[in-house]
């Protein structure tokens, strides 16, 4: 990052989805900012395979929009072999007509950035514009491909479809799910990752993104052709692989729990928004919720606002117990989960990784405007 007197270009790296030691998490609770010209070495043993990504955790909304992020694929030591493994980083950026980034205007009036989050007007796949045409490549006809999709946009919720091939969901947020799921369309919230098993056959394969059109009022969705796969040698589709998901922890009766109320309101001067958790905007001086590590726990997230909030927790995974009182369609392990407007989601974790862990909305503008908290997970005294 440049040394610019007019702007704070200090930074850190947060390893999104990796259960690293707390000191390596890249947040201000545990690390001083890395100033321009300085060096900080992150060192840890990789604990979990899967599809992950990394990004700054200081002025995150600005630095991620400017391109400071990347994907991480950590392969299982004895994983299932596929014919092709692909990574798709799905992003958007907001450009002015002259090609420069649009201003970051969180405190200059109640605009889309402060409410919906920053929705770009140019879709990128692996840093390449797909406005005019999709990325193209040969696909392995008759084989099995593993497609890893990361939504690294600041705020945009995306819906995925694949035409021209059979496909199914095999992993969420880096972890194989208990039973692969055959779907027609799949939602990916900001910060989430999904792994898909794809069986190309004789037809071209089209990865499509459906997402809200920023330029039109209301829930108007546009269709973006992100990737076009051309069969290398047209053949009949192959066979599904047998995946070996990890054993999920049994969801025992919780002996501790925390409740988080997500809400927001205009600032008193009407220039921006205040996004809160339990009525408070984030401040590092706030008292942290103290929890005991290795203990069956529930986290209840209630969204009392009219906007979506992808809830992301650092350092530990969780499972979904219920959404508005109903069990989820399938078992999965997450670090980021969508909480719809006027909705409540109940989560289960055992907090195996002690430390001071951030928990926040992963619409980066909401987090920047206060929608963050943290848990102080302490070693068990038992």
C-alpha cells in the first residue's frame, strides 16, 4: 500500500474461514496495524482444508473494493480426486464513467452504500470483467470437476445457476456437507463460499449469476453469464464421486448462549446510518461477551431491520439449528450465514478455539458503520 498522507493505508490480513491462532487473525483486537513500509509475518499451521479467502480487516470496505483480497484452496490430505479443480472469485466494483472507483460516501448522505452496502456496477470473475462476455475454457466432458465459488463482493448477494451440466452442492464455507444437495439455484451471501460437483457432458456449460440491478428501483434482477465451458471432447456425463465429509459435532443441550440483535437507524444529522448489535455500535472499548471454550453453546441472531445481514464469526465454525423456528434443509458447517430481514436464526457451536473473536455483518459497509461485536472465548476452568 502506498504511503499517502491524505489516507490511512495501514492494513492487516484476516484469514476468512481458517481457524488460526487468535494472534494471527488480523484484527485490531489482537494486532497493531501494519503501516506502509512495515512487514508483519503471519505464521500458523493450517488447521482445516477447504475453500477460503483472505482480506484486510482495517478499513475493510475500502481496501477490499480496491482489490486487496485473494482466494485460498487447501486440499484434503487424502481428498477425492477430480479431473479439474476451479476457483471462481465473484466480485463487483463501482466505477464512475471515467473508469475511476466511485467515491466511498458512507458519511455523505443516506445512499445505497450506507443502507444496502456498496453494490458495484461491474461484475468481475477472478478480476476479469464479465460485462460483455463470460470467461471461457475447456471443460472435461465425461469427467468430474470441482468448482469453488467465493463471494468476495463488499455487499452483493448472488444466486448461482449452472446450465448444460448436472451439478450439486458438496461443501459450504470450506467444509464438505453431510449429504450432497441437488439444487436449481443457490444463494451465496457476501463472504460465503460454496463447492460444487459438476459433470460436463456433450453441451456447453454456462455458469450464471443472478443478482440485484443497482440501476433499477425495487427487486429487479439481472442475469450475468460468468463462465462458459466448452466440452473438450463431447461425451456422456460421468458419475458422481463419493465424498467423505467430516463427522459433525452432536448438537448437545447448550450450557451457555448469546443473543445478538441486529438493527440500524439514521444518524441524528441524517447523513448516514448507525448499524448496531444489541443497541451498540462497535467500539474496541466495549465489554466483550465472555464465553467458555469447548462448551456446547447457542448463538441466536435476530435481524430487526429491513435489510439482509450475512453473519460472520471468526475463529470457530457453527451449525444452524433453526431458521425462524424451522430446521434447515441440510446439515452444514459455516462461518458465514445469511440472516434475512425480520428473521431469527439459531446457531450451535462448541467454541473449540479460544481467543478474542470478532463477529459481524459481512456487508462491509454495515460493519464499518458499527455492526460488529466480539466474543472473549476463554479456556475452560473445568
